[in-house]
């Protein structure tokens, strides 16, 4: 009874897998960056918010602030409820 040896599987990843992993890592990590303090104001601009229509989002926020009628709802100072901020 002779035992047949099975070939050991290669522990090396395929070149295609290495290339694909490197490409995906480069694309994903390319978006990670440190933003200087003087540029952060542009990222916090309400027009940069994720929404369907920035103008509609602004109108809804204006309505919310008007109905709130006092500071405290969203932390920002608002008018007296008349909508004349």
C-alpha cells in the first residue's frame, strides 16, 4: 500500500487578487485626507449638505426656526416667530 502524496496548496495569492486589492485600496484611501482649518468652513456650507434640493432644505430649516420661535431647537438664535431673522 503506497500512499500517494497530494500536492500542497500554494499559499501565495494570485497576481490578479493582489492587483485588484491594491487598486481598490488606492481608490478608497485616496479620499482620506486632512482638511486644513481654514478650508473646513467650505465643507460646513449648507449648500454642501446631502439633500435633494438645497433650496428646499433651506426653506424647511427656515420654517422650522420660525415655528420654534426661540433659541434651543437647533442651537441657533432665531427671531421672535415672525420669520424675519
